[in-house]
C-alpha cells in the first residue's frame, strides 16, 4: 500500500516531578534538604530517510508519544531525561499544521531533522529551594507537560524526471526498461495505482531518478480518476517526460493526448508548463504508429530534439532517451 498523505497526533514527554527528601547521614547530624530535580521530557523529532518510501507505517501509528522524564531522587539525584522519539519519514515529506495548513518543515535532504514537539521541563526538588533564609524548604514542583500538536504529513516524491501520460500509454514498460525495476505491467488502463520510483545509473556512476506518475485523465485537476492523489508528485521533478501512444491503440491520437496532458498540468499548476520536457512517442513497433508520428510532427512546433520515437516493449530507442535525459539534466 502506498500512502502519501496522513494526519498524526504528536505528544512530547512530560517532565519528571521534583521530590522532597532529607539527608540523614551518620556524620551530618543536621542533615538538610536533598530532593533532586525531575528530568526533562523527551522530544518528538522527524528525520528524513531515503530508505523510507511511503507513509504506510503511520496509517496504524497515528499517535506519536515521546517518553516522560523520571522524577528526581534523594541525595540530590537528577531524574533521567525522557528518551526522544525519532520518527523517520521519506525524503520530500511536507509537514503542515493540521488546523491552519501552514507549512512547518520540508524534509528534502537525507537525515534532515525537525523538532515537532519539545518535552516539558522537569520539576524542582526541595534542595533547589534552599537559601540562607529558608534552610529547610518543604517545597517541590511538578514537571511541565510536553508540547502537543496535530500534524499533516504530505509526501511529494523527489525525482529528476517525471513520466506523464494517459493510462495504457506504456509508462510502466518504459520505466521498467530504463531503470530495470520489476513492476506490474498489463494491457489495460490504470495498471499502476501508485507512483514507482527508479533510477538510471551511468558510466560515471551518476544517477537520474525517475518517477512513474499513475495515469492522468482529463479532469485530473478536479480529482477525477487518480487525480490529485498523485499529481502532487510532479511538482518536485526537474524535467517532464510525456509518454504518448503513437499507434492510437485506445482510439486516441498522440497530439490530442499531448494537448490534454498539458492542459491538465496547467489547470493544476501553471508553473509546470515552464519545466523542460521531452516527448516519448511510444509503441513504434505497431503498424499504425508511423501515421501517428507523421501527424504529430505536422502539428508540433517544438524542436525535433524534443521528440524521441521508441518502442519500450521492444527496447528500441531506450539508449537514445537515456542519452537525451543525461544531456538535459547535466545542462
């Protein structure tokens, strides 16, 4: 299950109570106050981890609680501090205030940390109240309560390239060929129900991360189809790769699909149209594909270097698209 949006309740630890204690020792006949202070409560800390891929774990762990501080002891012993709760989140997670919607933190770097709730301060024991005018204090204070907050976690995948296309255009087959990952592929729409993330590694050991965004349909910006569930993952990509069915297997043509996809992106976020893009005209192994390619070329006003005819199933054109992606992202 891929979860990319969830609300959690975080509570920091309560401070330990101070205590009242009196020192009674053989060679200290007058004794004195010796009650120690309580320990501070633990904090709730969020940390970005590249090994974490979704928010699925928090679907069943919505309440996050750090450890309380321990009370003080006799002989001026300080209570133990409560342990911090370290919560690991995927890279690209936005942390928002659940009530106001304000963005509090954006975890975009490996092991980046953000303190969500601070623990309560420990209470004072009677030894801390001792003074020249109050040599036998009988006072102590309770530990303070830790901070409490309601947080909204929203994951936006961080990738260099985002694959955009209608259902059954061949995006899953393409990312499987490019990144050599094993994903579900079938000849019917909406095979992919969650984003897939893979990478291409080059000879210099550099990597390009690719996100396969589940099929977008007309009206996706109004949450039709999979809609807003996964459109958010396109926002962080540096480059868009439109995957179009040049053979028109589902009765559509590549040019109409391209225009419709651009319009959906514009309606969702006009800034996406300013991103550099490439167009992969897929399924060129079919007889009808050449006619679809010729029609597309007649209407497309961009440069020919933006178009890459290929057949993801046969593997034709895969090296060309790798080379072009490498050049664009390096420049």
